[in-house]
C-alpha cells in the first residue's frame, strides 16, 4: 500500500466527522430560523419588582410609592384622584424638587380628595367607582388601546382626565384622539429676558375652567391645537400671547415652514358627561410654577369641576 493511500485512509474518518458536525450545525440553524418565522423571537425575561414601588426616570427624585393619600382639608371627602406613575413619568407626587408635583398633590388633598398614587396601568379596575379624576403628569410611554378605551368609558360616565405634556413624541396619539393634538416644537418668546422658554400669557378665554384666571405662567411648553374628533368636542381655553413662536425645524427663523399662531396652551374636550384637559406644559402645576400668577387657581378650578354635578 502506497504512502498516499495510507494517508487518505487515515484522514477519511476525520473528514467524515467534520462533515457530520457541519450538517448538524446547519440543521440546527434551519430549525431556529423556522421557529423565528412561525413564533417570533422569544420574549425577554421579565424582572418583577415590588408592585408597590417604582424607580422614577428622574434619578434625583425619591422612590415612587404606590399609596393612597387621604384628604387633609376639613371638607368632606369628594372622591379619589388617581395620580398615574405607570407610564415612566419623570416627576412624581412625592417629589419636592422644582419640577416635582408634591404641591399639586397637597392642593388636591386640601380640596377634599384622596390621591391614589399608582404604578399599575390604566384599566377598569384602577378606575373603580370611587375615582372621579385621573392625572397623567407628563407620561413618557404610549398608552395602550385598552387603556385609552378604559379612559374613554370613564370620561363618558362623568370622569375627568388631566394630561400634562413633558415630551410629546411618545404620547401624540392620546391627545389627538380627543381633538387636542400637541405640536412637536417648544413655544418660545424671543423677546423674553433670560430663558425664552419661560413666559406668561393673558390670552384667557371665558370658560368654567378659566374662571378667575387672569395670567398663567408657562415653563417650556408645547403648543396645543384642535382637530376633528369622532368622540370629543374640543376647545382651546388658554393661548400663548402674540410674539411667542415655534421653531420646529430649529433654523433660528420663524417663517411659513413653522406652525402658525395662535398656539394653544390649555385645551379641554367634552366627552359624554366628562372632560379631558390637556396642558402643553407639565410645569404649570409643578412646584416651580404652581405658585406663580394664577396657575394654582387653574388647578383649583379643575378640582371644583371634577366634583361638579354632571349633566345626564
């Protein structure tokens, strides 16, 4: 037997083994491909946490605690306001920083309402019969179709939903659903001293929501407008003053390529016996601005309308 033949016979088993392993690898890849095509990628592992607490997006804010804060005023309890923290809101009810909402919560409780801080998504369960209003302070993730349906039903029965805008992009579909679409450019006053995003407005329309409100402070707000809605009757009750502009394309020039005034600051949409209120600025009721001008009065008006008799 020649040396060449002997070498071939020696290497043949190794060649066959490599071929067999290669076939097995390709077969496994085909199975994985078929699995992905038919069932989709596997769901990532879900890390469960204490349902009563949540870590806010704002690292400087205190831990969000799901709890019910009872009324502190002398008035009889008027119902429960759900303070939503299930949509990655940045500034919470226990947050005493400038953009925190602790002062607004204190006014709700002083007005006779219990405030239920929740980290659960909106549902018929979270909107039980004791709930009269839902406050969504700058949600940062979209509401699901099921959540919006639950909110629709809640408002039609006479409930109130208040949504403030921190960043509009994640939640554009929700205010637009109620005929109150939010723009994607910040309103600024080029003539303002200091920060052009901070300005006041006296363009207040006569409305139950604005009774006694003569001037409102805005801190970096997004414009609110009206559009046709199949389920709501929208209106703008507070607008930005002349001179406030929105430079959407960020070219430093206000021209026809940018949205044209007037720019709404606060809009209200009637749905059934209830209402949806959209504020283009989540700082209007934040600690930094709620005591400025008539911002607190606007919140007080909303709290009065929450418990006002609803038409049948």
